[in-house]
C-alpha cells in the first residue's frame, strides 16, 4: 500500500524530506523524544536503509511536521536524486524478519516537453 508519493524539492535534497502529516500514522510510533528509527528496503537495489522520522513544530501553530532526517541525505547522495524526482514510500505485509517499509525512486521522463512518471 502506498503511504505517500512526493516530487522532490531543493530542501528535500539538501536538508530533510518533509513527510505529509496525514501519513505519519503509517510509520512506527514515535518515542517521547518525538522520533523513531526504522528500516526501509529500496525496491530497485534491495538495499536496506535506516531512516529517522522526527517531528518538529510548524511555526506559529501547534501541529507537528514530520521529517526524515538521519539516513536521508546518504540515500539522496547514493541515488543521485535531483529536484523533480519522485519518491514513493510503501508499507508491505509484515513477515517475521522482513522489512515492513519500501521506497521507490522515479525519475520523470520528458514527452513532448512535459514531465511524466512511468507507472
């Protein structure tokens, strides 16, 4: 099941990946320090990445903004991600010893000058 898809922006590549707040409940519960580490399997390579979700307060209100921090920049550099690329996070059936989360990188194709993503 798709948790979220995101077309990457400059900030996502240079600092941290902002996660849609409505997707937070699909990830492991946060600790009392407002963070959790979890493993994600790369669909293309099979490599397992270790990421951290951290929640920070959005300015001028109380709702928490989830972001991927630890491990994210290493993933960005390894995959040579660029502005406009898309990442898709999925959850999978949990099996003993299996990684529950998957990530897929999609690069846009130019067709008649328009960017489209392969399905």
